[in-house]
C-alpha cells in the first residue's frame, strides 16, 4: 500500500498551481496582438490554430511536471507493516574457553580455531534465536550481548583471539557471566553451550554453584569437553622470535565436573575428540534446542519516487521540445 511520508507538502499543489494557471489565462489576453478592422466577416469560419492548442498543451505539461515534483517532495513509499509468524527459536549463550591450552594441536589447526569455525556455522544457521557470546579464561566477560544479529556474532567470533584475558580456566565464572546475560531472556527455552578443554583452576564462582544458579533460572547447560584422548601438543613457551613452542603432554579434562553441570541443569555432556565430532555435537544441540515462538517481523519502508521522477523528466523534456521546435518564436 502506497502512502506519503510528508503529505503536508501537498498544500503546494493549490498554492502554486492556482496562481500559475490564473497568470497564464490572464497573460493570454494581454499577449495576443490586436488589429482594428471595420469588420471581422472575412475571418468567419476560421478555427483556432493548432499551435494555440499546442501552446496550451505545453503549459499543461509544465504544470504536470510541477505536480510530479511536489509529489516527490511528499516521498511516496510503501507502508510499513507487521506480520506474525510461528518460528522455532530460543535464547542461547555460547561460553567459549580462550585459555592458552585451547591452542593445542590435536585439532586442525588447533582446538580454538576448530571451535570458532563450528560455533560460526552454528550461529549462522540459527536465524530466529537470541544468541550471546561469553569468553572466559582466568576471568570472564561478555563479548556480545544477546542479539539476533547473526552477522555481528559471526564477526565477533572470527575476531576472538587467545590472550585477551588472564590465562587460566574459570569455568564457574564463565557460566555465571553467561547466566547474567541470558536469565532475562523472553524465550521459553534458555541454554548455555560451554566449550572448554581443561579443569576449573581459578575464578570466584565454583562450577557446581554456577550450575545450581542456572538450574534455579531454568537454564540448561550443554557442556563440551574439547580434546582428543591420550596426548596432544600443548603450547608451553614463546621463543625469541615470537613463535609458540609446543610440547606433547597428556590431555586432562575434568569430565566429572562437566557431566555434573550438565546433569544438574537438564543439559547434556559431550566429548569432542576431533573437529568432525565437534561439528556433530553442535548439530545435535541444534536439534535439541528449538522451541516454537511467535515472531513479529517489521517490513521496512521503501521510497518509490523513481516513477514520478521519470514522469517529471518526460513531461519537462516534451514541453521544452515543443517550445523550441513547433512553438519556436522568431524575433
């Protein structure tokens, strides 16, 4: 449906066109040449010249062009509208471990980049979800608050780097920060996806305490232990050239704590031993965490001045063409 963004400009139509039309009618009588004759009988039967009608038509074309200009000033546009649809959506916070151990090379190219890649794919496929991103290592903070802007989330995940936080693994703090982000969400289903490759060794909030708080708010926690079985090459130092030095060490993940966290909150624990397993885990969570909800969509306003601009140009060009050809005056 078409409407005008600034209908008040329509007052220009009578304000400008009525005086111009009156002036045109008045000027016709004043500009016509006169000649005194004793009788007009000789001119009886002569009709009005076609050039006179063309002159009137040229003026009408100019008035039409002016009307088009006024309509353009009023900004014709499609009317904004709301539509409601039933979609599958939920509130989710991804809590990502950014401790140095996530650079271990048992994933390709390492655990951290593999986790980022899979998280990006997951976010890109959740069009109707409210998703946030929390990072934690020796401390935790919110990288992206709850949002439905997938592009912002994808960019934030891609720009996340190891070393932004004090090193360590504060699983409880990461969960607590995620709870603060998600607890006021309006979706019926609220979930935290926690990715870590170690054991809680620092922080203010104990993991089990954080799990109890999540359960109180009805928040499920899906815990993912990232790391292969056996040993892996862990970063241990940086040489004089700035290159990371690796050493093969046993993979140690506190699965008991991660299982307890998931069990307390009604979530599920997963062990990701490779990049492909991690992808399959996110696919499973994608199927688990979907609830029906009514979403209102807002149709944005779109201007439609182009047809009026083209009509204005056509009327003006046609009028000028007539004035400088068929109606041209020779001095």
